[in-house]
């Protein structure tokens, strides 16, 4: 797997701050909107936006990534993120897959028996795909037997607001391992380019609790546990397993 940042909106944090400035000022001059946005003012605007959760100005910024060495299973998942997102993907209609590579889940790679079954099946599929091509089928028809493990590559553009939602969902410990690895790398890159803009980005539990309820991985408290925690006295909370994680909170809002 390889993730490369190809392009992004220049001065993304300053642009978002300018959009926020326009929202909150009654007399701002569009022509000079960005003239006095120093790094200090930009940081102040962005911190306010991120803490308030006012994210509409964030949509003016976009990031374009090249993603390589991922499976078609990954493709099926990432295309579910479709608001403010654009995709260009290696075609299985116009490109032959006679020598396709695969991306195996770590669970298969770590299991000797599963790895033998996997390798044998992939070899059979490659032979079948070639036979279908040899008897005259087009790529678009022969691809019907290709597996989810078939390797692909793509270019993806997302606006920053959708990226934040994407990181909420796909950096989660319960996300599929391949997808989580890609999302974590994209988040690392975004934090490097725009650290204030993405300061609160990551899995949902960065907010201090997990909203998944019974589907939670258990590493962070769920909302019901958080509420029960704050119903207790200070002395009772002190010894709780979740106390350290909640020490920056002032209680449920």
C-alpha cells in the first residue's frame, strides 16, 4: 500500500480562516479578505471553528491522493464516501488483468493453511481468466471472475470536511485493516500539511467516547458509560477505569 499526496488547495488553513472571517464579520471587504490574516489570526480562527464544530468553511479546501497497492475490496468501501469526493480508478474494462496482483488480508498471510488455499484459488482464477480471454471474451466480461483481492490503484479527491468524516469512520479500530491503514496514512499526511485544521481528526473516540454502542471495540467508553460515569461522585470517579480519559472533560453537555 502506498499513499501519495498529489495536490491540495494552497494555504488551506488561511483559506478556511478567510471563509470563517466572512461568516462572522458584517463589514469585511472581499478584496482585502485575506490581507490581514496573520498566522496568529489564522490559528485563532481555525481553533474556534474546530472547537465549535462549524465545518462549512472547511469544504473550500480539498486534497488529492494517489492510492496504490490496494484491493478491489478497498475500492468498494471507499466509494461509499461520495459527498464531495471524486474518483479515478484503473479500469478492468480497458486494461487486461491476465497478470493481476493481489492484496491478501493479514489474517490470511498469518495462517499457513489459509495461505495455501488462497494461493491455490488465485492461481486457478488467473488460469480461468486467461482461458476466457483466449476463447474471445472481452476484458469487461472476463473480469466477472476476478476476486476482491485483485490489486488496483486510484486517484481520490476529497474536500476537508468529507476527509474528517472519512477519518471518523475509517481510522476506527473496527474498520477493515487494509482500509484503516490507508486512512491512517492519509490522516498523517493531512496533519502534516494542515495541523490545526485536522487537530480533532481521527476515529470518533478522539472526542472522548465511542458512539458505536454495542458495536464498540471496547477501547474507549461508550456514551452510556460516559453518562453513568458523570452521575457518580468525585470520589467514586477517581478509581474508575475511564477517569484518565475523561480528565479533560467537564461532564456531559
